[in-house]
C-alpha cells in the first residue's frame, strides 16, 4: 500500500503531521494538466488566441439558429391556405392574367428548373399550383413567352409548368380510372359547341390549330371544367402526298431543332397542358426526331400524349430519356363511325381499365362519338369507373 500513496503535508490545526493520500497515477495526471495550463498561458502572452474556440462557438450558434428556425417553421401556418386570390390584370401580351402581389403564395418547383439555384424552396401540394375554376380561362402570363404567331407556353421563372397550372382536378376516386380525349375541336363550330355542351368535365378536349375562334372556345371549355390539349400536325408516312395540313412538323425539322411550324401550332391556343400528335407516324418512329421533340416539350413543361395510332412510335422512350411528361392512348374509340363499333370500343376500354387500373381512349368530335361517349360515361360511373383528365394518368418524372 505504501508504494501507491505518499504524504502531502501537515495538519496545522492540530500541530502534527497528517497524511493526505491520493493515488500516484492520479497525481501524475494532475501534474501534466497543470503543466499544460501553465504552458498555454505562457504562449498566449506572445500570440493571439487560437481560432478553434471561435469555430466551435460559431457552430453552436448556427445549430441553435437552425433549431429555432425549424421550430418557427413548424409553428407557422401555411401561407397558401390563407393567401388571397390574385386580382386579374391585362398583361403585356394583351390577355387577362393574375397580377402578382406581395401576398401571393410561394409555390414549389422541381430541382434543376430554371432559376432554382441558390434559392430556398418550399414544397407544396401540387393542387396549389392548379388554377381555380374561376380563373381557368385566363392564361397565366408567367407561363408565356412572345412568339411570331402568338404567345408560346414555357416554364415560369419559378419552375411551374403549363402542365401544373392548367390541369383540372381529377376525381378523388383512386380505383379504376379512365381518361377520354376527344379531338378535332375548333374545326366545326357546331361540333365544337356540341362536344363542350354534352361531354362531362372529366373528358379532355383537344383543339386543332387550324380551327377558328380558338380563344373563345378555349375560354368556354375551360370555364366548363375541361382540360385541354393541342393537336399538332406531324409528318406521316407518305408525306407530302399524305399530309395532315399546313404547318406540319416534319421529321427533318424536328431532328434539326427547327421549331417554326411547331411554334405556329403552339401559339394558336393557350391554357393547354400539352400536345398530342395528329397523324405523324414517320416522325414519331424516328429516334433522333423524337429525342429532339421530347427535349423541347420537356423544356416547356408540356405533356405529350401519343394517340396510339402508330405501333412504331418511340415517344415513350424519348420522353422518358428527356425527363418529359408522357401519356399513351390504349385504344381509338371511333375508328369506325357507327354506334355498334363505338360501343364495342368503349367496352374494350373499360376492360383494359379494369385489368390495369387505368386506361386512355381517344376519339374525334363527331356527333355519333360525342353522343356515345356521353351516354357511356353515365353508365360506367354507375359501375365504379372514374373518368379523369388525361393529366391524372400521365407519367410525371417531376412529381413530388
């Protein structure tokens, strides 16, 4: 025991020696600590204090600030829920559009979109981006850029896409869902009016850029709750002997990135979520042309709906590689214009939907087609089928 302890001094109160014992190892450690402190004090007399203390202090303050910010964010009510609607004004493009204000809600946008770098972004429910029905017929100027034939759709500076803003609200039913796209609107005035009046809001309407009074029909269709597409004429096999009409987007132009004819079509209408091909089997079957077109559509934030008329189409792969929005039709409802054939195709559409959980059918705005589709929808909904806008069934790589 004597080897491990040593006397430390006198007990002066009692006038005699008293042993204060501690372990030898502990005494050695105390000596080392004392020596280090003395040395540090001596060094501090000749140079500034070490920055390590400041670094640790700053880190601690930063962690405290971040924790406080997180608590405030958790307690702060969502500004979107209480934000007032933006008033309408007249834009520089001559159209009514919501006017930005300091009270307007901040919306989320996908990583990597234009203008996102270096900004703090809040994530919101996609429903926040959607136009309310009361504003559905007014183009959002932030989603437009000037074009020779009219304003062109484009992503907003905050990353919002036409697809996000102009889509309509789908049914809350997450069961068997069917999207029906009726095209050719704008060509016949009576046919267009008939389709808008008879078809329920869940049906997507596709307008032809060669139509008339497109802005008026757009406003009426959007006010009635319809989602819109634009039919773009594309180069078919046998072109130009077989032609979809003027301003056809050719394979050569698409492959070279020459978009004059595409922009002509895009500028004829506003408030649509995307485009669909009108003819175009030769273009959609060429990998280079479709890659180029897919990149252009992804940049603008537009959906591409393949109408399903060409088995050679490479649209799905091209849009997937470009990070674009894609949907593909499963069936053409009215390839034959008689009531019996249309009814059989609608039954086939329902079978596909029940097998896959979802299906997309396309048709043209012939009177027979519109009447048959309207009647079928009422019956199908009674059987548990939900008719939804085409955007609800699109592949969206930017979905949160």
